C-alpha cells in the first residue's frame, strides 16, 4: 500500500520544527546551497569546461523535474530557453500566488519551511546567473508574507543573500512582492505585468515568452514554490538519485491537496505516480475515504480547471506489461496512477495537484455553477470570448440553480464553452474556464437537462394557469363575489 513520501515536507509538521533560520540550520539547512556554490568547473574533455551553474542546470535536466505550478512543463527545458546572450539581466520569480481553487500546498511550505523555498530559489538563481529575484505572493497570505519577510532578513544577516554570498563572489537579492489577490496574477505573464506595477493583463505568447521577454522585457524564469524546493533536493541528492523517485517521466515527489467530501482532507506528499487516484481518496494514509453511507459521484483531479471524472468512468491507457511491452489496458478512473501523463491520457490533468472529491450528496449543477462564478469573476476581460463567455456560462448556470433554467441550457453551455479556447484567447484561462463546463455537462448531462426541463414545465404550467385566469375574468370575479 502506498504511503506518504516526505521529501519537501520532511520536517514541516514535526512538533519541534519552526520556520526560523536557527531551526533550519539544525536540520541541514543551506547545506545544498554550500554544495552548489562549491561545485568546481568540470572539464568536458574537448577543451571545453562546464561551469558550476551549468552543472546544476544539467542535474535539474537529468532529474526530470516537471513544474508543480500547473502545466507540468520540464523545468530543465524551461531553463534552457533562457536567453543568456541578450546582455540584459536575467530575473527569477517564485510564483507563490497559489490561486487555483482546491490548492493549498505552497502555503504549507511558506508557513512552515520558508528557508527551504529560499534555498531552492538561491540555488536556481545561481544556476541561471540571476542577481535579482522576486517572490510574488498572493495578497491574502498576510501571515505568509510576514514569515517570508523575516526569513529574507535572517538569510541576509547570515550572508545567504546579498553581496558575495558565503564568500563565493556571487551576489543575489530577493524582493518580496504582495499581489492584490486575483487568480490571473498566478498566470506567469499576468504576474509579470502585476510585478511591473500594472494591471495583471496576461501577455500574448509569442512574442512574450518570459524566458526571452519577461520582466522589464528581460529574460525571466517563473517557477512555482514547490518546483524551486525540489531544486534544493536535486542538488543535495544528485539529479539521477532524484529521478529514481516517482515513475519514469514523472519523477520526484509532489504535494497533493485533497479536499471535498473525504474524511481526511489535507495535503499529502507522494512519489509521483506511486499512488492511484483511488488510493489518495480512500486510503487511511491519505483522504481516508468518503463519509459514512456516502457514494462517490465525481472527482476533479487537478484543481478546478481540470476536467471532471465521473465515478465508474473507464479509460483505455497504454501501460507496460510485466514483459516490458506496451499494451492498451482498460482502467477505472480510481486506478489511474496520480501522475502527469496518466491523467492527461485520461483526458484531464493533475494540474496543481489538487483533488476535489464530490459525493452523492453534491448537486452537480450547483457545483459547476460555483466554479463558473469563480471564472466569470476572475476573467481579466482582455479577450472577448473569455470575458463574455465566462459570464454567459455563469448566468446560464444561475438560471438552472434558481428555478429559471431551460431544457436546452446544457447544449447552450457546451456551445459557449467550445467557442472560448483553441487559440481564441491570450492565455490559458480560456481553457481553464471551459474545461469544467465541457466535462461536467458531457458527463452529467441528464442532471442539467432535468433541471432545465423541470423549470420549463413549471413556467409552462404557470403560464397556462395565468392564461386561464386572464381569459375568464368574470368567473374569477364571480368566485371572489
Ligand atoms: C489562470 C492561471 C493561473 C495560474 N496560477 C498559478 C498559481 O497560482 N501558481 C503557480 O505556480 N502557477 C500558476 N499558473 C501557472 C503559471 O503560469 C506558470 O506556468 C507556473 O508558475 C510555472 O511554474 P512551474 O513551471 O514551476 O510549474 C497559472 C496559470 C494560469 C493559466
Ligand atoms: S483568456 Fe481570459 S484571463 Fe486570459 S487574457 Fe484573455 S480575458 Fe484575460
């Protein structure tokens, strides 16, 4: 039976562990940074050498680390895109916006082990020749911002930050920036605009890929909090050792936030792909199963943007058999390994690692209405399909949840959702707001149609009664008399 594998959260919940620097140092804190700074240039044998920073980048590539912020993009590849010849400064931004509904993992790191995040950031900055970096933290994380401010001060005092870090000759400072609390500030180009002091309007890609034209039009790396923590462990243990954790192409550990109708909602760190979706929901080591007498209805496997799975849904996935050969295998959604690739192959995604569990007490139309309200509120409004479409979907769902639905609302919703994404919008928010609607309606169409039909029937009956009343005023007068 799989259990938690705590690498990043190793100390986080221990009773004697605190967020201050002294405690971090007692637990081998900043040792990976010392190791990173001491890596000597390596001869490559053909007259060329690989610098310490280049070797760290290579270790991250070998580790197979994929971003933990949502898209699961290769961290090594992202770093390789950085324009290192532009002559402009290279910036790094730690994305601590954590805005995807259902996700509450980064805040655990920030609140409980801020120096681990700083150490990962400093190493990533050193590896990429960054001398000024930013932490963009969501405005509502007031306590988190205070903790990080203190941690930054402590790190500066002990020379882990600032000029000539630990006598290495390397200079770096990190600034903390508090956002004003908008989902779109988590999208990397919206975040960059916000950091520049503007409204968080995402930028169009191309040309504004952060690795080339990011903050102040300079090459910029944006990485998630958890991704940067993993960098520290990759340096500490070596890329190939890190790659032994998890499963092929889905290496390392990740922190999964489990919420909704389970007995033990919470955050759990696992080796990627070593536990199935069902185990994460049902095992005592994780979600602990549904409440007594309840049945599973649906699971949103990767934050509110991810396409929903229906209980009992089956998928055909390519798997390696005991003979090492790939064959198609049918599996229940609960048997899907919780990794990046399996969930994508099943038509959804593990996204920000947030599993939201819905049981048979959940009104599926209400649940989608709640999600759609969020997206309608959070659309930045630049693109017409997203701005208007998200609102129209929310309005249609309001109709359905307030007794004003129509029989064809289900089709209407899908028609709108189908016309938002697919290159019609500047950023991936277009997909994020469409996927829940497309998948909820496709998989639970009867629930939507039944509500709309019931409302229409009620309205028709009311109209008929009104017509009868209107056509026979005398008889009504007679009754009243
Ligand atoms: C609408 C939207 C919201 C996002 N919110 C977050 C967020 O809160 N935190 C985050 O790390 N990434 C978020 N992302 C993903 C970022 O754009 C970016 O891909 C990520 O920070 C890169 O880090 P990673 O490669 O380490 O995952 C969001 C993306 C979109 C489209
Ligand atoms: S897709 Fe939506 S959130 Fe993204 S830029 Fe366009 S309007 Fe803004």
